[in-house]
């Protein structure tokens, strides 16, 4: 049994050593988290952020990449793998908050909530790596932004997958309530189908008013 465990650990170390995205994270230390968001651009639904700390490295992590480069099927598969092997926090800012404080500040709010959710579970970390070109406003602990980080950092990429799948599932629930808008298909983005539905049926509570001024006339506000 000891030999099996030893061999198992050697294989895990081999897999970890060849993962370029994990090597990137290690340059910042052994106790970091990655943070990313999903849903800055859509016309409807919340912006969802996720914070991830890698705990157990498994071979399936070789599949992890920027969520936008993965199929929905792969994202759904990796979602469960990440939850089983990482410490995860999720936060969101809803449509009303997006309208009130603007999408950038709502994104920061969702990220702070994701960190709070992670810490509420007892997670400790030394540094947060943030996808994009901004540090999180109103967050005073050590952080670094990483431009295109979801394609460089394993922790950020994992966070991008959790955020994307979580948000997509919210939009599927909206689709069950409002099937005429097609949320399950376009997830709230401004597709032709979505714009046409807005013009035909008007806006509903999950829409972001501040994103609709170029599509709907003022009489609908």
C-alpha cells in the first residue's frame, strides 16, 4: 500500500510539473487563489464571480482552460471536478445593482462577495490573482491583476469555469420562467433572437435597463 501511495504521489507530481498554467500560479507562491467573472456583457442576468483555491491536483485539470475556449459539455464536466478538488467561493451582483453602480463596479462587488464566500468556508490565502487589467476596488488585501489570466493561470481558469457554468444555470432558470426570450440559448447576450424578443415583448425584471437604451425606445422605461 505504501508503494502504491508513493507511486501515486510521483504521478501527481509529474502531472503538476508539466502543467504550464499551474507553473504560472506557482510563480506567485503556493498559497494563492484565482478570481474571474462571467456575464459582464449580457443584456440580462447577474454578473457572477468565482474565487478558487486549488487543493488537490488531478489529471483532469489538464483540460482546464479559459471557459470561453471550452465546449459547454467540457465546462459542465470540469465544474464537478473543480468543486471536488478545490475550495470555491461564488458571488454575484444582480441586475439592479448593475444598473445602480455600473457593470465594472458590480463586477468588483461580485468578486468581493466571492472572496467572502470562500473565506466563510475557512479558506486562507496569501494572494488573489484577478483576471483582467484592474485590481478589485475596495479590497485591501494582497492582489495582482493578470491580463488574459484565464488563459495563463490554472486557478483563474478554474474560476472562469465555475463562474460561467453558475451563470448559465441561472439563465436557464430564467428561460423556464420566460421561454419567449430564449435565455437558455443565448444566456442573456444581445443576439438577434434576444433583441427581437425585447422589441416584441419588452423588458422584464431580469434585464439591465442601463444596457437597453440603444435597443428599446424611452417609452419602455
